[in-house]
C-alpha cells in the first residue's frame, strides 16, 4: 500500500524542497541529499507506486517507456553517458529500499566500485 506521507510524496506535493535536475508533468529528477558518488540523482515518476513492480502494474507501456526515456535524457544532461554510470533501484526491505515510492538512482561522475554501500 502506498504511503502518502513518504518523503518523495512530500517532495512531489511541494511540502519539501529538493535540488531539481529535471521535471515535467510525468517525472522528477533531483540530487540526492546523501550522495554516494560525485553525481547521484534520484528519478521518480509522478505516480503513486511503491516499487518497480507496482509502477509497471499501475501504468501502461507508454508510461514505463516515457520514464526510462527521461532517465536517458537526464544521463545525457548530466554529461555522464560517455564515461559511464550506474542505474539502481531497490525494492522491499531485503532489496534495501528506504523510501516506499518507486525511484531510481543514477550514479556517475567518477569510477564506481563493484558495490555501493
């Protein structure tokens, strides 16, 4: 069940500010407040969805395609396409998900080791 009081819901409702990288009517990308790499951007769809599976189930193919097209666009905007980057999404307690709203992490700007802690 979606928690309307999670931090990303509050960001989407403009209750909490964020350092925006890109926003349109469907998505929001912003800098992580606790970055684990030189570039650490979070991307969230503006859909009430808990995790990746919930996002896919609650939307259609066009919405999923649109979200990941915007991920690609932000990667290019950040200038990390050529040297490389990492995309991560966590799902559930065992997957390390801390905020119950589907989101992706875009990491880059430096060499990233085999495991991010």
